[in-house]
C-alpha cells in the first residue's frame, strides 16, 4: 500500500485515529426527522447502572394504618406489615456495525482519505442507531420475549375506558399481565398513570383537561423520605404532535394584543401552566391519535449499563471474507418509570 500500512497496521490506525479525526466536514440530510428525543434523553437524563440481569427498585404501595386517635391508658395497637414491592426492568441491547475492505481503492491513498471514508461509515452507523432508538422510545414491547426497550407508550398507557374527563386509568401493558415493571395495576391501582380523552384542541376541551392532568399528577409527600426522585418538584414536559402544537400557538397569539410585527411570536413557546409543550416528529408520523404525553423527567429516565453504552469493538476480520473488517457498536440500556401516577397521556377520543 502506498501509505505504508499493512492490514494489521491499518486496523490499529482505524481504532486509534478515527475518534480524534475532525477535518473534512460534510452536510448530512439522511435522517428523516427534525429532532430525536431519545438522543437528547441519553445525553441529558441517562443514569449509569451496574450490570446484572435487570435494574430493580423498590415501591411503597401502602401504609400499615396504625395511626389512630387515642386517650390516656388506651391499649396499644401494634403490628408489622410489608408495605413494599419490587419493580424491575430488564436490560435491552441494540447493535449496529460498519465494514470496510482493505483492498478498496480509497485504502490505497493517503491516511486522511482513509479516515474520512471510515468516519462517514461510522456516522452512518450512529445515525441508524439514533433512528432505531427513537422508534424504541415511542413504542412498546408486546411480550416478555420482545427485545425492544420499554418505551414511553409501555409505561404510560392510553385510556382504554373512554373516561374522557380524566382519571388514573392507565393499566397494565398488553402482553404483560404482571404489569409494567412487574407491578400489576389491578392489584395496586395507584400504580396507574393518568389518562384523558379529548376531541378538539380548544380551551374548553384539551386545555381544560391538560390543566386537570398536571394538577392531579403532582403528588407532594407529606413526610420527607429517601426518594428515588431528585427533589420533590416535578420537571414536566408535554410531548405531542405538530397537529396539536400549532393550533395551541394560534390560540395563544389570539389572546395577546401586543404581538407587534411578529405574527407568530408564540411559535415553539406554548406552555400549559408553565409546562413547556413541544412536538415530536416521530409521533407526528406514526400516531394518528395525536397523543399528549405529560412526562415528569424526575420519574422517567433512561438507564445504561456501565461500560456498555455505545461500546465500540476493534476491527474484526469477517469469517468468510478475510480482507473485510467489521466494527461493531453495542448498546445496553432501557427506560424505567419509577412512579407512573406522576405522568399522564391524553389522546383523541
């Protein structure tokens, strides 16, 4: 090779140099969506966890009820009761790869050309992973054998009772009789998420029900305890479709007589009771019920296996193609909702 690299040296060159290569920028128009919520979550909200078969946490589902009003010389009433159950979510794995042949014409040129070609191939692989994980975030496994992560629609079930006025009706996911996280909402109704149905994107319909959902999902502890949440105040965001966001923007503009020359001042700035609302391209293209997922990010988070997030392998020789090298990128993660009733989903009735 004119670059003076043997195949083995080339493999080392790829492994050690690719991550630090920053020259020769390009424009990427390969991705279909304007934004990817899953990628944002993994950068901002990810929690690193140790290995094992699954991630587990404890949920207090009831109290012993021993408190009572009493008087002097009253007989004590005591007892011990197990008020805790375990919730869990298994690890889910994704993988992607890219390959190169050491005899490709580009690999007979200078080192910078080699790295530029490989950088594009790795970027292509990472784009594919981003697309897969966005789909994973907005979908749900249908059974325990389904290897998809437990996305938002798994933890936040839509209303199946046509209770359009709103209530805690988000029950067990289909295919999981034991319930989301292994806790059945049939046995523990307070493990249900809040739901509502709506017909029109108006103040008297959708906005009214959103106000109620935000209010009813905000649980304030009466007694401080070692909570899994980081602080008692929620961190809400409402995620929906553009078909919902844009009419709400127009309503906000219609209620403001000081818009000035900006006829779309509330574009991407609509809030409901201070809670930001934004549209999700994946939902726009894949959910005709125009859902509104009200998520408290202090109760819903992605978790990643420590040392196994986007783990990149060394170039490996293909078993049946001795001149072909393949780089594998593996990812171990899942999503967990530590308190379903602190979240809601509305959908068209």
